[in-house]
C-alpha cells in the first residue's frame, strides 16, 4: 500500500534565524560546546517474549525491586509480572499510583521504597507510570527498569519526566540524570493495549518532525541536524504504516509503528537533546491539561491537535504556505486514526472564549515550549490558531475569533 507523503518543510529555507552562531573563548560554537546527552537506556530488549528473556538481566540489576503500576485495566497483567519476579527469588514490593505522576503519589511511594529497602524500580504501564518510576529511581539513586504496556509515548526510553497536579494538570518537566538502566519492550504485552493508545503514540511521534524542524532547522549542531532528519524519516514511516498497523496487530507494520513510537521517538530526543524535543504542539498539550474536561483525552491525542495548531500559527504568523498545505493534508490522516482535529473532537466545543483564552495564556507563560518557535506568539494569535486548527481553507481575512464573538 502506498500513501502520498506530506510536503517536507525545507528547514534551510524556512529557518528564520540565520544569524552567526556566537563563539566561546575556545573559538567553538556556543551551541555545541557544552552539551551533555542522555541518549538511550543502557540496554533495550525488544520483541516477542522480551519480558521472559529479560528475567536474568532484571535479577542482575536489583534484588528488591518496587514494581510500579496504575491502571485497573493492566492490574491482571501486572500481577503476572509480580508473580514472575517473586518466582525469580526477588523480594518485590508492589505499588500503584492513585493519580498521574504527581508529588503526592511520589512522596508516598518514595517512603514505601525506603521502608522496604528497595534497590530498583520497575515501572510497568503507560507514560505517566513510566515517568513516575524514572523520577522515583532518580530521587532514590537506584536503577530504573521500564516496561511499557502500550506504545502511546516514548517515556520508557527518555531521561525526562513530566510532573502533574493530583487533578492531572501539567506543572513542569524534570530532566533526569540518565535514561533507564533497562527498557523491556515486549510486543506481546504491548499488543494487549487498546488500539487507541497506538494511534495516540503515532500522533506524539510525528510531532517530533513538526516541532524539531521548525525550532531547530537552522542549527549548526551536527547531532541536532541528524536528529531532525531522523524525525522526518520517522514521520514518513508512520504516515505509510500507521493505518495498516491499526488494522492488523499481527502485521510487520504494527511492529515498525509500535517501535517507532516507543523507541525511535525517544532516540531522536536523546540525540538532539532538549532543543530537539518539543515546541508548540506540546505547549498546547500542556495547556489543555489544565482543563478538567480534557483529562480523559490521551497525551498524544492532545499533541496531535497541537501539531495542527502549530502549523496554523506558522501560516498566520510565519506566512508559510507549506505549513498550511501540510496541515490540510495531515487532517484526514489524523481523522483516519480517530484522532481529534478540533475542539469538538476534544469535547471542548462548549468552552467560552474566555476559558479558551485562559488556556492560551497558560501556553504563553514564561518558559513555555511555545517559545521554541522562530517567531513571537501571543495568546490572541494562539486562540486564533486553536479555533482554526482544522479549517480547510487558507488564512481567512475575517478572524475566527471575531466570527465566534459575533455568533455568541
């Protein structure tokens, strides 16, 4: 099966910052002279029966691990993992998150780990569980083993954790000292996740290209240049294989897509570093988590919508026609995966302009990923892009905000 690929953004032509790179006292470019990368887990075991094949590796890393999980949907599966660990003779303690990766849970489970002299954390679940496990291990200075139970994010790979409030609102991210000691990507375990999680993972992974290319397309750092091009190849593969992967979990396309979402996307962030991870699409995600009505929407579902918002901003502010073309071609692809492309799909059609503007103000706060864009963005422009993310035509003369105000 073939698919028409979206137009490639020419990173050299689209780059807005062409000023010379500043030099340091050693006459080296400032942007590449002081980089520390946590690129990948120390070891990755992937494939069918990867969990069983990793038993001795796990036992060599820790003897008294804490097994961390959360979802009721994976409780039976995690009980099986717990039984396996105890059959290995490991003194394993089980714990569950009550919320997302939040300080309330982290403090409670940190105390449990200390009380039981745990010497490792095994995080088995989705992105929030994996982030919490990595962060606990980081704070306790013990090894972390990640066992993704879906391909919804690349959290099982990275040296980064997102921290949320007990109600699920994004608060901040934290860079960790290292990637996990071991990542186990067991195809049999991941296949048990709902197809919706894989679709969400596709949206999150393709965002790597749209965000990295616009924020770092003009970088002089060779690793960043290579990471950006990896992100382009990743996007192309997901556009080609994504629909088939969702139709047939036993296909080679499913393996390529699942590993692209959970492994390759993380590798790109590791090679490119902090400047090659997120931009406006993730800033939109972070802002949407502030809304209670959006908490049941998956991470990648919000990020996918955020890609459309970012491309709309590139149209409105950057004046990039290719961004508009890419956005209009991406919409049917996302729809084909049952991913949201507008506020109605997100369950937010009843929000007032005032409420939406508050979302935009959060996205525009100091330190936001939004400022990775090569042009200034204010909350009014972001609101315009939020409302017009799925518009099929070019940028209208009359503001979408003006139209909505007139209709209200």
